[in-house]
C-alpha cells in the first residue's frame, strides 16, 4: 500500500477500525527550549493508542556543539529504533504534534530517509482530533512487539555543510529557510549564538504552509507559492534549511504535497552553519 503524506482524523479512524495492528500512532510533541514539555503533554492526554516519540532522543543524534542542535541520527540506529517501537515493513506510521506539524514532519522525513514509505502526518495535529469530539487518554500505551523493519533505500535527499558552502553563489542552487522572518533577518535570535542566515537564502516561514485552521494548504496553493519563490529553479536544485533541521522538514513535506519532489534537507541547518569558523553570514531581508 502506498500512502499519501497526510491523513485526516476520519481516515485515521478508518485505518484503526480496519487494521489496528498495522498502525503506529506517534505523539511527536516537543519544545525547542523545554525538551520535556512534549512528554508532559503526552502524559496529560494523547490520542488513544499513541506512543510518545521524543525528537531529541530518537529523531536526533548527539550534538557536539559543531553539528547543530538536532543533528540527524545515525540512519542504522534510527531504523533499529523504529523496529523496536513495533514498526514492520507494512506499518503505517501516523505522526502528530500540536505545533503545526513541525515535529511530526521531522518523523515523516526521517522515516522516509531510512526507506519507510508508509508514514503520514495527521493534518490539523492533535487539535483536529479533539475538535472532532474524540477523546484523549492519559494512560501510557503498552509497547508493541518489536517489528521487522530494516533500513532500505532512502526516499529523501540530504546535503552536508561542505556541499552547502560549495554551492554558494551557484545558479543551480537555492536555499529556502523555514525560520520566522525576524530570525532569518537576524533581528531576534534566541536559540543560536549568531544571528542571520546563509548567504543567498530565501525566507519562507514554515507555518506559511498552513491555513488559518492549522491544516496544510491545498496542493494547488502550495505549488503556486513555492513555484513563485523558486523562480527558475527546479525542486532538485533546492535545499531546505531552518534553525536545526526541524522546520525544514515541514518545507519538504509541503513541497511533496505540492508535487514538487527532489529537494534536499540540510540537516545541520543554521545551528551548524553558524558554528563553523569562517562560515559567511548574511543579515537583513532576502537579496533576491
């Protein structure tokens, strides 16, 4: 079964009614400042059957001060971790959070990175569930038996610092930054030691992928907006960046929804870039 990238509350209910044993719901709530906030929120109330998946412990590797705040995990370890959570080759992973899908999108991207195609994001996050009048539970969900998932061919693309640096100024490279515009411009940096952005980057706040109800905009609207931003560039020439490689996954999800496949993730993003000695920094609005 090939799944779409989003799932509605009604579709999730249908999947649970038909094949509950093939669904793994992951509560991905997190906070970049308070890393335990998401776990506390899960314990207070979560979608029935959901397990808690900590971005900092499962979807990130060890930060050494030079590789970003949330470096990508080792892919083999991530594949093993997913299997330990009960993921089989045919398991549908359903990711949700309460922050406009930024953390859920990180799981979506990471699962596809290690070759698992059956992964979707709950459109509208946990709010869509409660707004449908459905209950939340506070009891911890029992662990599933270990699954048989093995790392396979990646469904995503990544670039490293050296490649991003080498691509500066090239006509066949475009970096889109998913941070809020004030952080992009260097006006209000609260998370990283330096303010600004990678030279030549364009700004698109990841939450602009959502409508006023925190659902993703239609594929048609997303395609029009990204196409306008990209200008003559193709999706394959695009690199998604942000503060630490989380909101950038949201950009890549939105592009997939728009039918614009082939863009790469710069996993270290600004938090890695600004830690490198001599890395050029730009401030102010986008130059193009």
